[in-house]
C-alpha cells in the first residue's frame, strides 16, 4: 500500500508551495484551495496568514529537503 505524504510542492507553487502540496495530497485543484484561502483571509482576521507561515516551516519540501 502506497502511503501519501504531505510535502510543499516544488512544481505547483506561487509562494512557498503549501497550497500546491495540500492540493496534491487531497487530490484537488490547487487554484481552488488558493481561492478558499483568500476567501477565509478576511473573516479569519489574519489567522490564515499565520497558519500559512506555520505550514511553510512545518511541511518539508517535496524533493526530500528540509523546510525553509
């Protein structure tokens, strides 16, 4: 059984590859996740920015490298 792993995408990235990696992990379109992230940005009072920054440091790079 092939286990899926969560990585920051190297090929589908706009900033740090977080949404590209999440989209790859869940098998959905990265643009959809980016739009949802933008829509949640205002009502979350900046919490989405904090979560994104945390994900950048917690999620490893796709090529087996370390986080930023």
